[in-house]
C-alpha cells in the first residue's frame, strides 16, 4: 500500500491546518503520527473504516480526523496549533484490521513519507 501525505506548511501559533493522506488499496484502519525534532515518533489519532476515532490526550479537542472511503483518503484537521506541534506528520495504514484502533507503530505496516508542519510564534 502506498500512502501520500500533503498539506504541511508553516502556520502561526493558534492557527489551523488541514492535512490529507491518500492511500492505494482498500479502506482500512489508518492513523496519524507525529515526529518532533529530537523526539520519537508519537501516535496522534486513528480512524477505522466506520469513522470511529481515537485521539491522543495531547490533541483531544484540537485535532479531528475524518475520511472519505470512496477516495481512500484521510483528512486530519488541526486547530489551535501550539509550538510543540512542529513536527513531521506521518500517515499509517493497518493492512489487516479495518475496525481496530491501533495506537502503536507496530499496529501499522505501511507508512507515508511524511509532511512537515512548522508552527511559528
């Protein structure tokens, strides 16, 4: 499965941004991870094929993720961005489970190349 993220750019603190991730293959559970400079990759959110979501506590209430199964595309939307939001954001795909809300890197076999988001003050 190939994944292509887009939408990353520089935004100001408090701003909003919508990313997207287009996947080849059939719809399955997909997730979003962030990797800040000098830090390990961290889970942000997961959405299954029914649109049920799970979010990390650090982004709850500020980030939402939706999907279009016909296009097999994921749409994370980030609002009230903080400086700590500066990171490369990666899309991930669960080959085996369409309903499971995985939260670790090991849950996802396929990854995109990432898109850079920079939050400036």
